[in-house]
C-alpha cells in the first residue's frame, strides 16, 4: 500500500479501500515498519459541509502506515507505528457518538504497543471515508453514503425538508454552532504496567522500548490451586556398624508444605504443615525387614484438593506400616 505522503487529496473512498487485498500476514508488515512508535497526542472531530473530519494529531503523520477493511456497516482502519498518548505520557481512548446522521459511533483506541484502530460505525450502510495527511496529522473525512452521493441543493431554491439521513448545512447563529460531545478516557487501573526488564535486560519504560511487549502483571493471574510456593522434604538414614547392632538402622523424614490455594479462584486456602516420619529396619543378607511410623506426632493437615472445597483430601493420621523384602 502507498505511503500517506503519496496519497493525493481528497484521498480514497471506503468503497475503493475495502477492495484492496488484505495482507496475508499482518505481523510481517509490523516488523517492516521500523521500531519507532509515533505519539498521537490528540484526536479532534471537526464538522464539515459533507460530514466530519477526524484528525489524529501528530507532526509526523506521513510516517504512519494504514490498512483497512469493512465488516457490515463498520469501516475499520489500523494505523501502524503510532500510539494514542497524552503529552503526560498517559494512553487514552477517543469515542464520539452521533456526530452526524447515519454515523452512530467513531472510536480510536490502542490495540497493541504500536497500532491504533479507528472504527467508523454506520447506522445502516457502510460510510464513505477519505484518508489524507496534512500539517495537523492524519485526517479521516467521514460522510454517510447518502451524503456522499446526493446532489447538491441549489442555493436559490427555498429550503425544503431533507430526508432524515441527509446532513443539514451548517448555519451560523447568534448562539454559535451546536456543540459536539467528545469523550476522552484515560487508562488508569491496577493492572497497567509501565516498566519492563525482560525484553531489554534493563529497567526501561515500556513506551521507550522499540518493540511490542505483552506484560501480564501479577494481579491478573492467580496462583494454581494445591501448589505451594515453598515445599521442603528431608530424608536421612543411619545404619549401625558395630558387631552387636550390625544390620540395624534408623531413618528420619521431615516434610514441609507451605500454604496453598484451594481452587482456581483462590476462594480458600489450605494451611501449611510439617509432618515427621520415622523408620526402623534390619538387614540380613538379602532379607530386609522395616517398620515405618508415618505422621509420628499425629498432626492434622490437608494433603491436597480437587479444586473445590468439598473435595479437600485430609492427610493420614499416625499409622505404623510394616514391610519385609527379599533382594535377589
């Protein structure tokens, strides 16, 4: 697709743009567009005689690249290489409803670290969108299909009632033009990550990293159930070598399991525990006899859970286990 600087005004209509082939691999295109992300510091919607102009304010609009497509009555443009950011550095989303008859909504929002999506929603038909750039930035001239195709009214004819989807010419009045409601929302939540160190190996603000990075803060994901953060096990044995006790041995085992979540929603927790096991054994040639004392101090604990509070598995109480084996 041509660079914006090569597109002549008034640009290309949506009917022509939607006929362009869709790139088979958008990720390959994004990698070829350079690493610098251009800040779009503001979005304006100015009424015109044909409809409304939506301006993405940036001094280097010619460096932005676009692809477009249509879905039903929605005209969608993806602007690569830019980000909606206020002068303070905060990201924001532009949204305006009912700018003109036949257009129900125009939005501009960041969809990843270097792509801005502009969506024009038509009420009944696909709107006409002309795209060009000037000193103010990247400009989208939006008009409904009825406005773009209807003949111009003679200037000397008396005023007649216009269809509902016809845009009325802007008339000056003592009170001024009818105001347009614009809503700019800043993104401020507990899940917003501002810095990252994985990609660059340095503690760098994400807006200064020349690549797309997806950060999943710790608040977003929950701990897996029945999985402790800390678990320690120790098992040791001693075999006597003196003639009178030769063949006898003793073993000691300590098992510590930390606190665990009981389900995926982390609605309840299993407490930590420390279990003590002891074993006594005797070896004579190929014969081995062994007594295991499991949970020597008979503590109460929960071994695991099936992901529900009704499926918690308690640990074994104090028990003695005997074993006899023959080694070949």
